[in-house]
């Protein structure tokens, strides 16, 4: 018992805490950085500045996230500005210290003011066997703001012969427009993830899933998604001025192809890193 307590103490003392706060604003027809704050292993870089928008790339210098790590991302786009945010690579979530060990936590806050355009397009999140991730995404949209966001999760690197048998994922999204809640969902997988994913009503054996949300959106945009040809399964719905696409594929490679098609069909521009 004492040995286990000592191990947890050592583990807790070596956990990573990272934070990024970025605010961009429109100036003379271009989007420029207003505030940039970096802490811990997180960095943010700007690989291009093609007007009128700006592209930001998040870098985790730690190379991944483990149980007990906490990352906070706070992104603000001021009136009339345009920002695309992506990541330098797929984010890896490593195994936690046992089923009772602390979760890795990621807290994302996104805000887009009047007539701003925000594209939140990180590369995939890869969960390793026995990883535990708790993620929350809070979005605040002003009237006239445009949002396109995509989040993809891959359970294990199948090309490396890896599989996720057990673990935990809690993914909570809340999107408000003009202060009103317009989209809310929480996905929770805990325990025997591989068995759950094999269920026909869950993923029918697929190990790669994603959600794409577009605001504003209409039925014509949803129809454009349905007209595409996909490697895996894709479903899309449009209601109350927004559209949501759900993706499920047998592996990360097929999911990436389908994500690219969905984002393009919804009128989004892919970050440069997605094309490399």
C-alpha cells in the first residue's frame, strides 16, 4: 500500500500542465495576433499569414498526454477576424496509471464575435490502450459568427498492430449562439472499449470516429455532404441553422479521407498541414 502511494506521488509530481490563450483581431483587412500566451509544453505557431485569415498551429512539445496531465486552450476571434486552428500532429493520449488513476484532461474554450470566422480543425486524437481522457469543448458564438469544427478520435494505431481493449473517454461539447445553447452532447465510453466498439449500434467494429459541426448551415450543405463518396460510414443532419456530420471508419487512414471530403463539402478550407 505504501509503495503504491509513493508511486502515485511521484507520478503526480511529474504531470504536465499546459495552457494557450490566443486572441486575434481584424486590422486593415487582415487578421492579426492581439494576444498570445503560452505555458507548460504548449506552443502556438503561425505557419502562414495569407490574408485575410490567419492559420495557427498548436504544438505539444511533450509529445503526448498522459493520465493526470491537464491542458487548457482558450481561443478568441474578434469582430470580423478569420482564424483556422490546427495541430502540428495527431495528439497521443497514453495509458493512465491503472483504472483508478487520474484522467488526462483537455479543456477547450472557443469564442467568435460578430462576423468572425473560426475553423477548429485539429488533427486526430489517438488513444492508446488503457488511456483515460476527459475533454470539454465550450463554444460561444456571437450573432453573425461562423464556426466549422471537427474532432476525430482513433482508438489505437492499427498500422502498428495496436488495439485499445480498455480505457475511458468522456467528450463534452456545449455550443452557444448569442448566449443560447444550440448544441449539447456528451460521449462516454468507459471500460471494455473494444467490446463496445464492436456493437452494431456503436461502431460495428470501426476504431475511428469523428464529429463535424458547422454553424450556420442549412439543408443544402447537408445534401452536399451526402453527395460525396466515403470509405466508411457518414451521416449528416441539418436543423435550426446548424449541421452535424458523424463519421465512423475502420481505421484512421479511411477516417482522414472522409473528414477531408466532409470539410470540403461544408465549405471549409483545409489547413496546410492536413495536405502534407
